[in-house]
C-alpha cells in the first residue's frame, strides 16, 4: 500500500475475508498460505522449498525435556508473584490426544497470553493499557498419563494491532506443545466462545475450514469451575488425523 494511501478499514478487511471464504468454499479444501486480509502473512509463510536436515543431528543440540525440568507451580500463572493479578481468574484444562483418541502423556505444554487489560509483559508491546505487576502471562506443565493438562490463569483481554484501522485481536491464549524431540513442536491459539471480535479477525479468518475454526474455541465447563474462586474452560487438542487442531505452520 502506498504511503499516502488511506488505511484499510474493518469493512475492507471483512469484505476480503468474506470473498476469500466464498471462493474457498467453491474451490474445495486446501491450505491458505498467503492470506491478504492478514497483511503480514506474505512475510510469514514460506516462499521457498524447505531445507532438508537430519533430525537426529538437530536433536543432539536441542533441549531435553523431562519432569524434573518443570515445577508444578509453573502451571499457576496467578501465583508467580507476591500479589494477586487483576482480572477474571479461570482454569483452562483439557486433553492432548492423537488422531485415534489415545492420550499423549509427558507432553510439554507452554502458554503465553496478554493480561486482563490486553497487554503482554513484553518490551515491544506498546499498547497503552496497564501492565499488571502480578501477572507475567507465561506458564508450562507436562501432560499426565491421560494426556491431561491444567493451567490457572486470568482471562486475557482483547488488544489492538496494526493490521488495519481499528483492528482488534479477540481474546486468546497461545499454546506451544513439545513432544519428546525438539523437532516435534506444535503452536496454536485457543479462543473463547461468543467473542464478537472473532468474525472480524483475519488471523482467525485465515483458517479456511469453519469446523477447524470451531475446534479452536474453548468450552465453558461448570464442572471445572470452582465455587467462589474461578470459572472453568475445557479445550482438547488433537495432534493428528482429519480432526486435528489447527496449528501455525
């Protein structure tokens, strides 16, 4: 876009999202690497053939993950500082399974997120929202024998980004999953049901399959909710198969 051109509006982006979705529905299944409504996607997706490497060689210099490296307290993002963080306290839990439904045990699960005001504890985040001195927004845990993970955190707030004029990202939590090897990594995002920003978001909209979009939405679970203490959400992750959870390539 020329420097003197007016900034894109949400109406422009929404029209592009709808047009691409309609065209993709006619064309059939397939990935969308370059997604124009997400303006920086051209800078993020591969444009050259992947470089072939020896996975055994990579694993020799990669990190080693095990139970002794992860403290149980790492999974409670509300207890990492002397005071209580602000916002809606919540529990996020679920199972990590393969395409046949078998649990994936011993998986390292890492999360990072904005605080309740929609700001990351990161030096490059210049969103003029307050930082919370009692919330860093990162945590990790290992899945148990049933493939289950569990985090205690606060619900993140939406935040502006500069994809277009008045662009806001819906509330979300980033997930990173590591298998036994450094080369086995999955990165994805979990969203919340009923968020009015979801249909306006070009990152969420870049997923061409609407059923795959729905699989990124957590479900409120009253059984997970703790009386007078926290709400509860459940979100399962499927690593393989036709119903696998969408991941960032």
